[in-house]
């Protein structure tokens, strides 16, 4: 007889962020520095599945954005793409609910060849594991996470107003510190 594992209902965080001033509900836990990094699987632009565990042993910077087709998301992904050139050995990811085809188009148009774009559209594995899924919109809230090579969250930022920029300098300082101590 097969055993079925039933996961607990995801945590619901009403009013955790705002979108254009309106309170939004986030689905999933609020991660903090020191938390174990939850496993997730998302789609690459070639439709292959990418799991966080496939990057174990490397520092990972995860940039979560609602959609690459919006100005702030575009700027955020471009900034982290530029910074990735200065972060050898660090995996730099941008994850959104955009379809992989749209992400591939954006990468080509933006000349973004240093970050890996991932799509969470299929099952919101990342959004629910990292507490960034906006229930009302089925988009990801803007957030940045830094995970060390051992799989521990070393930095977590949930941007309070989704249409605002994250604190790039704070996230980059943490990822540089981790990369320098490897």
C-alpha cells in the first residue's frame, strides 16, 4: 500500500505587502536569515526543470519579480545580470510567473546572459515555499534571497510595496561576503 504524504496548508499572510497601495495576501512562510532554504522546482527557458538542490554547494542569489515585462522588474533583473559578472561561482536566478517563452524573449532583448531566468507558472513551487505568491494576483511579490552553499538563507527581503525596488546593496553585500569566504 502506497503512503501518501499530505502537506500542511500553506501559511496565509494577509496584508504582508501592498501592490500600488492596495494590501495583498502572501501565501507561504516568511523566511528569515538563518532559515533552511526550502526546496523548489521551476522551469528554465528551455522548459527543463531546475531544482534549488541542483545548485547545492554554490551561493545562490534569488531575485523574485512579478513580471519581466514591467519597468521595475526589468531594471531589477538587468541590475542583477550586471552584478552576476562580478560574482564568479554564484548562481544568480530571476524567478517570476512569466512563461518560459516570454523569459527567453526578455533575455534576448535585454542581452541578459549572466542570470538564469526561471518560471514558477506551473505550480508556484517557489512562490509557496518562499512566501512570495500573491494570492489575489497569482504573481510573485518582489523579494530577494541569498542562500549559502550549505542551503541556509543568509538574506531575505520582502519588498513592502511590490512596485518598489529592493535593497540591491544589502543583498549584494551578503552574497559577496559568502562568495569571498568559500
